[in-house]
């Protein structure tokens, strides 16, 4: 547990917070720990049986901190800027850490990066076409998990209150029908169930307007996201999300990351471990107009080529 705890502390402080990195302080060849590092640490953990709720379910309740960065979920082999040092990919499958885009989708992703105006990707950094939708406090699946959440269980429902933004998920644990396919939501429609000690959440009906990260990686509105959450140690969740989107990718792929239980920073503060409402500027028309006047455009999901 000592090795895992050290790794998780490093992940939480570096990836969870938007730190400022100095290339001179980042040794050549060093990579921040991602999916591969978590796999190594996870395999070292001793067998663990999670506690149970009164209903007999694995007790996953608590505040869980996201430890994976939203800057770029793929492998970043070089230092990009002061917010994004070299980092392992959070893509656990395929093993090369790359998203298996179809040709048209890869070209679209690259166009997103060009439009972001970041020097490492853009031929004209002064030309901004896109703005990360998350900057407007929008969230979607699976990106919501990057900053963590508070999880509450009942016999029939799992509730997730996100640590960043005033957003929550209510996930029924039954087989109730989903809405029609033309109903499209930022967080989609989720249905959950337990497979042994693992909570499985299947989400569809997404609107496709959120990126997977701030680097322009995306999935389409017809994607199916299957999340698996398991308590592998008293204070660590193993989180994975498998995305099946045959319109956009050549095969399904899986993101995987740890999530660490959040504790009160000061035992004398009775409110330190509580989730507090987070103010945001969603719906602030003045701010939105300022962004648009700078040349940014609202991101809309691209259409897959006709077959």
C-alpha cells in the first residue's frame, strides 16, 4: 500500500490540479504516471473484499478525487507547455496508448487542435476556432470523473455529485427503459448494475458536444460508454471507461485511472470533507459573448461520413 499511496499522492497533486511546470525542473525522459503505472501499482495490491451496505452492495460511498489529467488523455512524449509536461497515456487499451481513430475522425481531431491555437499543434497560433466546452462548466461521460465526485448509494440508485461544477448523476440500478434515441443529453442516460464487487454503468443518449480532454479528442453522439468502478483498497477505486463508437473508431478502447478517497485536510474543520456548491459561469451571457468576440466557436459534433 505504501507504493500505491505514494503514486496516488503524486497523481492527485500533479494531474488533479492544473499545476505550472517548469521544463528545467522536469528531468529528461521523465513521464508522469498514467494507465500503465496504475496497472503496475494495482497488481501489487493485496486481495481486498470491500465492505457492504445494509442492502448487501459493495460500499463505494465517499468523496473520491479524480487523478487523471484532462489536458491530453493520449501519450504526450514531449513537454507541451507550462500546464502539460510529458505524461503517460490514460488509454489502457490499446496498449500503445493511442485512440484508434478512423481516418476521418483523426483528421477532425487534428483540426480541433489546430483551432485551439496551441503552438505545439497549430501552424497559426493566433487563429483560435475552438474553446474547450468544459470552460463553460459543461460535463459529460467519462470526462466528469477527472476531478472526482461524491458517491452516495441507495438500494436502487447510485448518485454522483461532481467535485467540480454544479453537476450530478442519478443512476438507476434497475433495467428501466431508456428514452428514445433522439433524446440527447450532456451526461447521457445511465443505467447501472453490480457484477460481483464492480459497479457497472452503461451510458448512451449523449449529445456529443463534449471533448474527452482539452486537446480536442472526442467521441460521437452514438457512443456507448461502459464504466467499471471497484474498490480495490480501503482508500482507492479502480476506475475504467470502455467506449464503443464504431462510427468514430476502428475498435472499442478503454481509459483507466485510480481515484483516491478524499479526507478532511484539517480534523478540526468539521466541513473540510463535505462537498460544497461550486459557482460557475454557465449561462453567463456576457462572458459567452466575450469568448465569441475573441473568435472562438461553439463546438458541435462532426458527422461521420456516409457509408
